[in-house]
């Protein structure tokens, strides 16, 4: 597979009947759920899971999604969704990029960029990232080449 950036974190997906809309392809809202699943899986693989979020009273919440839908996915398509952490200010924000591909034809179906902000779970307000977040997300940060969405 030709990924946009090196060393992606990848999850495998299969388009289910519940993902299909009246036009016969995966609904655009389903793609957003897949982005969330990918980001969450990557965060867990790095050691920041729900228990850590609760213990630290912090979490990363979506501030902004930018999504380019490039091609459709269909029932029973096997897909791969890659993510990378491409920016972090080590205070409040982390940005990820995503690439969704269909390996059967090597087609990229979606590219996305999501900015997350650190929030305090008990108040829901933006709060500085704890050191554990900086130490976990920092080493996963990659230097992207310019990528237009």
C-alpha cells in the first residue's frame, strides 16, 4: 500500500450493511466514526486509554475535522485506515491526519485532518495537557511533508 506518510498506525475495517445509505454506499457520517475509532485505537496502543484519561482528568476532544471524500466504499469492502500525529503544541492541541484505502484496488477513498484539544473531564473546559500526554504523543509525532486535503 502506498501511504501518504511513513510508519502509519493502521486499523482494518469492513463495510457492514448498517454503514450503507440510500445511495448504496457507505454514508459519510460512518467515515467520521471510523476516524474516531482509528484515533482512539492509536491512543490506546500508545498507552493512553480511558482509564488513563479518567486518572488524569483529561482527554483529547475533537475541535475540527477536515475531510475530503475521494471515492465511495461499498458493502463488504475491506478497508484500511491509517493515522499519524502530525502536530502538537505540547500544551492544548494535537493534530492527526488520516488516509482511508481499499487494498483490493489500492484506491484512497478519504483523506482527513482532525485537530484535538485537551479538555478537563470534570469541567469539560480546555486545560493544558498533562506531562503524560506530552510524553506519549510527542514520540509518536512525525514530520509530515506538505499534503493538500
